C-alpha cells in the first residue's frame, strides 16, 4: 500500500492546481483521474467553448470587413465545423499535455482510473489501495438530462446532446434548440447563431442569464434577438420527440421542430466516488466550511462537487485554500463576495459583487454610474461600441458594491475591480488610478468618477 500526505480525486482546475501547489510545498501527492487530465473545463467546457467563440468572432469580422475598409468577395467566407473542431482539439491537447508535464515535473503521482473513497484515509483506484493523511474530493459535476418524456431516448439516439457531445459535432445543425438560457445555453446560442444555425432558446424562467444584473439581462436579450436568436421564456419543456420539442407556455402546449436539441439546464455534483463514506451533504452538494473541510477530519472537498459556485476559477482558489489549511495556514478563506462571473458571448458579460436587485434587498444606500462604450475612443476605433459598464457604489463609504460590464473583452478588464474589492478600495481609488489611453479600461475610470467626463 502506497502512503501519501495528500490524495486528490479528480484532476479538473481544482484538483490539478491543488496537486501542484501541494507538491511545491513538499507534500507527497497522488492525483486520481478517470478520464483526461484537466477535467471538464479543459476538455469539454471553458477552453473548447472559447476556441469556438474565437472562430465565431473571426467569421463575424470577415463578414463585416467592409466596415473596416476591407473588401471581401461576397460568399467567399464560410464555416467549416470539422476544421473548427480540429483546432479546438489541438488547443485542448496542448493544454492537457502541458498540465500533465507540470504534474510530472512537480513529482505528483498520477493514477488513471476511477478513485473510490473506502475509508477516511483510503482510496481504491483500479485494484490498488492508496492511503493518505489528507484527501481532497474534486470530482466535479456532470450535465443534467432531466426525466422529461422522451429525453432518455433522444439522448441515446443523438437527437439530444449535452455540451460535451455538441463540442464533437462536425456537421452543423440547420436548426438548434437549446433547453436552458443560463451561461452554457447563452454561450452556445451565440456560437451557433454566428455559425448561421437557426437558434432557439427555451427558458423556463422569466429571463435568460437570470443571475446577472437586470440591465445586463435586458440589453443582452436585445443583442441576441437582434441577431435573430429566438428566445422563448416561461417555457416548460414537456417532451422531446424525434424531430421536435414540446413545451408548455401560457397554458398551451406548443411544438417546435428542430434538427438538434442541446440540454443546458445545469449540472449536478458527482457523488458516487465517496457514497460509502459518511460525508455530509446539503441540497447543493458536499457541505464544507470556509476552509473546504468536510465533516470528516482530513477530508476536504473543492469545486463543483460542493455546488457552491460552479466556476473553474473558484475551484482553483478553493484548492489553494484546502492545501493551505492542510499546511496549517488558516487565516485566509475565500472572499465569495468578490468572485467574478462571466458569460462569453459576443459581446462578453463580466460581473462581480452585488447586482442592483441584491443591493435593494439588503437595504444598502447606493448610487449607479453607467458609461456606454460609445463614449470610449478605443471601442470606437475597434468598431465595438455595443455595451456599457455599470458600477454600483455605496453612498456611505463609497465602497464598490458591484460591477457589471457588457463589452468586448469585458472579462479581461474586470480584474482591476476584483482587486479593488478584495483590497477594500473605494470608487474614488479606482478613479485616481491613471489608465492608459486609449484603452477599454478607461470606462472603469469614467464610471468610478463622481461625474464621468466623456458623457
């Protein structure tokens, strides 16, 4: 039996980051992965979809080349989905190979197989039992295929897919119906709309992207609809046929014909790997404290399996926190109030902190500052003037309560505000920092001012 300081089950962005950090701190580490290194994020999620988004943007730029003084022959630009998939696969291989190299370089023992927790300090993988002083569960989550009539049969036939299967598709669907208007649904709607598929979103709630600020939701809904994405809200899917989706709206059953259905209603934590150990669960997943400890001493859980915030960057940070706690460093839990959220549409959505409805619910006194991209010189030069920044400011201490950006490259410029919130800076502090000109980041400075200059 091999003994380790730490065993990690799952090699997603939480698991592999925790493994490398622990090894850098001279802990002996075993990492167990049943599929490919990198988990869903590197193989089937974050990275592959961003490769698709880049292809969609490039296609859009070619089609709109005349706006930049460039002539492109009519009908000379087309989508080749097979080549897009091949490009995505090359990027994924490069990243996963790189992570595997880093694990090897840091002397992490990687076991390929299904890891099962059989006691508080033992894990079985293949026919081998490993023992450790500490264990981190990082088993992630899987897409939900709900018990809707016909869904199981449609999935087995390939008429219904999850994001994992959609990213392998080499023949473009003429008509794509997406069940679910959350992050995954909106991103794929954007991608395949720009690939010239006829896209319909069926969302059971009142709005798509309903965890975002209301102003962002309203504006991005307009963006999608202006691009001819068919958005049907308050629609409850009741049956998946062989060439159609049935849904209930306003008391009526409607039939929507389609070539392919993407099920994008969310994910559920993967719990089977430790079902024989009495680890406490809540309604979201594994219950943990601020240092990622479960109810069993020496066992931690990070990432999607906890159901807290199913985001890759959250999983990575939680991996850091768990390893630090194992090493006796217990003074720095995660600030979940400053976790960034993003939807990689065209344009992007980036958000951190409270939205306006949440501020109202907390009875916090606040003001709003909004600056449109039309007021930004760099955005004008780039021909990317769709969107705005919305800063929510506390009136008592000028604190940064929340920031919500709809813009190209919105995700990249949000980090400045995240650092500000983590460091307890004020809006005035953001405004005092000299921003490069011309740059998209100037919209942050403008919004942080008491009164914007350029609007």
